[in-house]
C-alpha cells in the first residue's frame, strides 16, 4: 500500500503525532475525533492502525 491508498479512502488529514515515546506520521479523516479511539493510516509502516487519542501528547499538522 501507499499513502495514496489512504487519500483515496478519504484519509486526507496528514499529521505527526507524539506519544508513548514514539512519533507517528499518519493520515486520518478530516473529521476524526482525535481525543477518542480512531483509525489512521501509518505512512511509515504503510498499514492501517488504531490509535487511542488520550495517549497522544502532541499533534502537528503537516503542511504541503
């Protein structure tokens, strides 16, 4: 899979999230509730993941 897979599925909001001693480069849906549990596409591992938003310490929007 590629990042294009996520974009075509509607996951167009690109973020860098930090939490639990790890940084993740992800794509989420534009209206994703980042405080709850949400589905995301991990751009580094090219796979779908589920994230618990309460474990995130910092969120950065990626500007294109």
